[in-house]
């Protein structure tokens, strides 16, 4: 990932989250994305389990699928499987997916 783009994403995330984020990989636990949904008043109102990294990211994925509808092939734009995979994926690839 281009270092300047990464810096912009990190600054944007830090401002929205009111936390100092120094690495895009810090977003792979899904907490920031849930925070954004809360800011937009689309948080977890149904009490769905979001205790784990996987459950948080799956919640975000389901929100996006509901928001954009069935016509959008979400997996063509965001590779959630890559983000959720442990050490099988390079950090560069994960950073690109998380920055989307």
C-alpha cells in the first residue's frame, strides 16, 4: 500500500475513532467498523453477538449486504475471508482490504 494513502487512512480513522491508530492492521478486529456504524445510528440494535473479531466483521458484512441489496456482489469489492484468515495472508494484502 502506498505509504501516503496509508497515512491518510490512519489519520481519518484516528479522528473518527478518537484514538491514535498507527497500523491499519489494528482494524482487523472490527471494532472501528462497529464504531462507525454506531456513529451512523446503524449499530447492533438486535443484540447480535459481536464479542469476537469474526462476529464483528460478519456483522459489518451483513450490514453492508442489507444496505446495498442483493444486486451488489460485496465479495467482489471486499474480501472478508482474507481479513478473517489468520497468518495465511500477507499484511500488505490485509492492509489493502482493511483500507477499503
